[in-house]
C-alpha cells in the first residue's frame, strides 16, 4: 500500500502542477485582457477628447460664420450706399459737363465778339489815321 500512496501522491502532484500551470496561463490571459481593457479605455478617452476638440472647433467655426455673415451684410449695405453715391456723382458730373460745355460755348462766342470788336476798332483806327494823317506824327 505504500506504493499506492506514492503513486496517488505523484498523481496529485502532477494534477497540482497542471492546475498551477493552468492558473498561471489564466492569470497571464487575465493580465493581457486587463492591459487590452486599459488600452481600450485610454483610446476611448482620447477619442472623447478629440471629439470634444472637434465639437469646440465646429462651434467656433459656426460663430465665425455668423460674424462673417454679419460683416458681409454690412459690406453689402456699404456697397449699396457707395453705388448710390456713385450714381449721384455721375449725374452731377453730367450736369457739370453740360455747364462746362455751356461755358466753353459762351467763351468761344465771347472770343469771337472780342475779335470782331478788335477788328472794328482796328478799322476805326485806320480810318482815323487815314483821315488825319498828321495827327499821329505828334507825340
């Protein structure tokens, strides 16, 4: 019977070694799973952080778009005002051109009248000179 006990003890030792080996493998697998779980949690946190950053960037972009829309509306109003001013200036410019044309025409006529008057005076002076030739010699 001592031999039976020895073989039973050997069997139990072998089973114990197997269980220890299995336990070690299971512990290693649990460690791997926990490491993967930590990595997944870390990745999840990073994804959340990225999502929050993107959401923030989207909010800022929307706020900027609203501000740009307001700036565009203001610029369009200013452009309409400038266009109206330009149209008014064009009308005034046309009026000034007409006035300048009138002044130019009046100036031309005044010049013609002046030249005609000068010619008439020159004729009168010649006539006086011809009628009183000695008068012009005394000075």
